[in-house]
């Protein structure tokens, strides 16, 4: 069966859902295809940055977002070579209505966007529907073939534009034969949770700051989440199997050495609770093919360094909708229009990935030498003496190199 729509979006993640909502508010008939039955997947990017919160405010969705339980991340602290801890990014110094990062389950954020989308008559979200192929007509991508796993049916969906927002392993990007440029990454991340509650039920105060911890050459990133800590152990790339072979007791000991205040609850950790993320950093040389456009992780997979992936994906979605809405609505889509999206978003992507590559270089040296990354004494001294410098990384992480705002047609 063949159907038609105004725009196809493959993938119901942050980039796809934001783009779909904004296009629908512009009056474009938009169909979002999400292969899963819900948004409940753990250890995804859960950071809602100041610029994203302001966007929700502009869209009239901030009141709904504030009903979602979230924790506030107000600063980033790192260990220094002199044995102290130094604040290197202070979001409270931002001149912004939302001077903090909200840590909220991504599924709640996506459910909020889906709910707002359903209020628009031209928004259609199809869950459990997977793109299986592309349709080519006249030298262009004219739509997709899909499988509806809820009904077992297969069909075709025709549209003047297909947006690939289906993640770093994008099926649409692969089918469209859009090449990627990969950058070396020295580490993988082992994600797990540690309860912030003692055996007697007493809460353990973990604060509101993101604090890297290190011991014995191991580096941990700890994100406070209220009654638990979301933790990542950063290990040299490809060493997950070696880590597991050493046994769970060795893993627990590493955690306890780095985070002694959580040593007691960490005794309950099992390898079944530990999920490995194969960290990638890449970027499409060209984000589009005739009739298709990649955004978010489909266009540029980001490292977890800085936790900026969700923010960058959301801004891609906003920029795409702002530039595509009128051409889609008026039937004048062209290669020049999709190329304009890439031009607008290339600079902030390169700036962010360059910063991540600098961080990766430091981690590579640390892994090779077997020491835990720490900032030099001299730099720690400067940051303490000139505290306003902490607003610079806070701006890059929390707002981005080129923040996007809701276009007028999408504001409520």
C-alpha cells in the first residue's frame, strides 16, 4: 500500500520529535516513524540544557516540563593535580532564565514532545514502524518502505523530503549512501547506577555537581539523580571484555576506591547492571542526498564528553524545521534548501567536536601513562583567581556555539 505525507521523519529521538512538532505547527503534514514501541530506553542522554529549556518555554511547554521529576546540575567540578577539586563550569554564572542543566529521563522528555505533537492536526507519530528501504524516483529519494511491526503490514510512504533522525547507526543514512568521516576515540563508557541510599535507608547526599572521580587509573563520571547516581566508568576502547574477565569484585573495588561515600551501595553491583557504550565521534561530509537530510546523531555522532549530544540534536531539529517549513508547505523543496540546513549547523558541530577531540587527546595520554586525568596546578590556580572564566565552558556546554530559538510560527 502506498501513502503520501508532506515530510517523513525516521526516528523519534530528540532531533526527530522537535523537528516533527515544529513542522506540524507550521502546517506541514509530517509523519514520524519510530521503530520501538515506546521511548523507554535506559542510559540515553538525559541532559536538558539551558538552551533547550528556553526553547520549551518559547514553545509553551515549560509548565509541562516542570511537572516531570528532574534534578538540577549547577556546576562541573574536576580533580586538580594538587589534590583539590576545582569548578571549571558554573552554570549559575550564565545570564539565562534557566542557569542549570536539568537531568530528566529522556523518555519523559520525548513523551512530552509526542503529547504536544498530537495536539497538531498535521502531526502523525507511528510507533513500532521501521524504515526498511528507500524509494527512488527521477534520481531523487521519493519516500520510504516501512514495516509496521504492530500489524505485520508493509507499505510505502511518499514525501518530498525524508529526514534521517534515526541515530548514529542511521538506516536511512546507510541506504542513502551518505559517507561519514570518523575520528579516533580512545575510550568506551560503562554505564551503571549506584543507589544513593545507605543500607539502613539513610539518603547519601551526592550534591548537585558533576564531579569526575579517579582512582588506580580509572576515571568515573558521576551524575547526581536524586536517590541514585548515574555513573560512567571510562575505559580504554575495546577493554570491556577484559574488565569483565577480571570479575565483579574487582569492578566493585574500583568503584569504591573512586567513590568511597558510595562504597556500601556499590557492593550490590552486578555486571548485568553495566551497559557498554561504544563511543563514536564522526560527521557526515554531506548531510543530504537528493530528497533526504540527516540531522542529529545521524549527521554527527557525538562523544559523551560534555554531555552535549541531546542539545546539539535538538538545535539541529529546530534549524531544520525553521528552514524547511515554508518550502515544504509551498511545494518548492530543492537541494539548495536542505544544503542550507547543513551550512547553518556545520559550524556549531565542528566547534563542539573539536572541543571533544581536545578532551580525547588528554584522555589518550592519561590511559597510555596509567594515570587519572587531572587539570594542572597552574590552570587550577587561574580558575580560582578568575572565577568568571567558569562561565565560558558553561556557555559552550549549556547553550552551544549557535543556539537556536523557536521560529515565530511554532511559538505558543
